C-alpha cells in the first residue's frame, strides 16, 4: 500500500472500515433511523447570523442536526466535526465532559464520510463560528468507502460523471447547478400554466417514431409481439390533442435519439414542447423572447446572462434574420442568385468538404451550408427564419414563397436553443411530405420520417391554425448555469463503457 497506488490504498481503507462495521454490529448497531432533525445547517446559520454568544446563551437555542461528516478534528478532550446536509454545513463540538465517556471514545473511531446525528445548544467558538455543543451524538450510517482527499476534492471529470453521488457530496457547485435546473423547470411550468396551457403526457414507446428527423432506438414488446420505437419527439401526439380541442398543450418530455455523444448531445435529453392554437411562428418568437428574459430575471435579478466569458443581454430585441441572408453573409463567394440552384449548391458543398447524398435538393444543400458556415457564428440571441420546406416536413409553407416554411430556430452562443414554426395543417400537403420522407428513408436516409397514416387522418378532421415550439432544456440549463458540457447538467449522462475497476456505472 503506497501513495502511488491509489487502488491499493482505497482497498486497505475499505477493508478497515468493514472491520469497524463488523465490530459495531457486534454491539447491536443496526443503522438507526428513529432520530429526527429539528433544523438544517443553512437555516441555523441564517437565523442566528447576528447573534453573539451572550444572546445565544440567553435564548438557550437547542437544535438537533444530522448529516454527513465532512471534516473531523480530534484534540484530546474536545473535538470538532463539520456535518453536511442539503442546505450546507455546520460545525458540531464534542467534549468528553459533556458526552458519556463511552460515546466520546466511540466517536474517535468514526470516519469522515459517516453520517451522524447530534443534539445540543448553539454557541460561538473563539473564532466566531456558530457551533452545536453536542449533548447527544449518534452514528447513523457507517460509510464503507472513503471520500476524496478534502483539499483537492473531486476534480476528475470522468469520475464526477460516472459517480454523480460522489460529485454531489464533494462539490457545492455541482449541487447548485442541479438546484438551478429544478428552478428553471418549475419556472417554465408556472409560466405556461399562467397562460392556460395544459400539461399532458404522451407515449414514450411509439409504433411510428415521428415529430423530428432523427435515428430512433428500437425495442420489442413481447406481449404485443411488435416492434416499437422510443420517441424522438412528442410532436405528432401533441398535435392530435389540439385536433381534439385542447388548444394549448405542453409536455416536459424525455426524448431518445440514437445519435452521437458530445459536449452538446446525449442520447436521451429533455425538451419542452408546446402547441398553441390560433397563433403563428411570429407569436412564438415574441413569446420565447419574453420567456427567456423573464427566466433570466427570475434566476439572477438581471436580464444579462454570462456564459463562458461572454455576456448576453436578453433585455434587447433578439436579431431576426433569414437562413438565406446568413448563408450569403458568411459565404461571400457564393452568388446569392444561386442559393436555390442545386448544381451550384452541390459544388459549394464539395468546396467546403460537406458530404452530401444524391437525393439532396436545394433546400437540404442550403441548410447544410448554413450549418457548416454560419450556425457557430451566431453568438448573440438570433432567430433564424425561412427554413426550406425540404428540411421542415411538419412546418407550414410560406404563403409568399412555397420553397420556404414559416419556421425559426433560436441560436445563442452558436447553439440551437429552440425550434418553432407555424404547423402544417393541410392534410393533403402533409401526406405528400410524408411520402417524400418515406422515399428518402427507402433510399437509405435513416433519419427520414415514416409515413404516419393515423396522424394524416387526424389532420383530416381539422387542425386549427397552430404554432409549435420546442426548447432544449439541457442546453438552456447549460446556458443559464455557465456549464461548458451537457454532461455537467445531466445527473447521469451516458458515457462510453468504463475501462477502470472502480465502482459506479460503466
């Protein structure tokens, strides 16, 4: 066992802790669960922040606290520990004369990482720290694995993602990210509920995956003896509900796409998807702008959002620009008159090193060029409008220009945050676009859509003029918590199989 062999060191420490637990069991230790807290660390510190020792003595404030022991100092007849609960840390003082001798002796054998309960009166130490002078203390849980060394904490990213529980124990910043994520989701729900949207749930296992162009995960239902797909989007089911008369619906949903993993992509992710009858994509752009502004102010009291060294002002109007204008702006050698010429666009894609399929039309080629040359340059909040119909099989065609659709995508820091459009409610047009998608799938495009006959039937009953919106919650949380990777905002991100021998999911 040496310092340059961490695995051997940890193995030794685990073995020692198991021996301690065995000895505890011999005394009748059964992981007690009858002891209750009367206060949390954060509540105590905020409530009595202005109290001096004299005031604390006068009030004789007694509390019962419980949490994980994060630090331990044994100094003869007096010892101090820091215990951590969900609200923070508080110090507990243990004294040989105040506690039964057997209890104090037993405490000396307890380890950092163990979970304790203590009851006592508050006082301030000579250094001014509010502390619980324990009159009772009990071991609740014996931790068998040691925590990371306290001065360096848990800094290895791989371990943080694979053993999130350990990351949350050691890193307050990580705990704060996930508290903030919960606040963001709660705000979105409250915002939409106030607008009379109805929260609903739609199937996660679908016979036909629809609502987006993506490669699905495939599963098999034994009892039904049929192939099912994990949903890639809830869109087609939500719009069925609008047909049925629920004119404002939303779902905070988990989607699954059998695609790559990166700092911005995870195979399962969270989306907010909503549909509003008697509205169009312009209404949604206004709504998204106000929603994000209100959300930023709710979280920090300011409409300014700092992310990765840059500051974005959500109080200013978001830029609105068409995809064709952006392609022209960032490809000065491409003649604007050729933006719908498939021959010229294919040649430009070849020049840029973009791989294209034989069946790509002008709309798909134009979008590929946009994604290669312009998308990553959209730093400030920008609504990109006018996406081609070829890449928007569910969006309504523009009345002024049928090559395009009434659709937008919102980009911030070069990343897509939201996608919205006026919904296609012409059943015959939708059927034709499904047929085009099915043809592309037959031709080898694994991300093309299936033909959904039941959805076409729903449209034939009549979908009122409707606008739909999807917001990527994970990327939104990244932005609002200044997190560089999507793995930082997912409690349990998907990772490649671990090659190590340590604990945790592979």
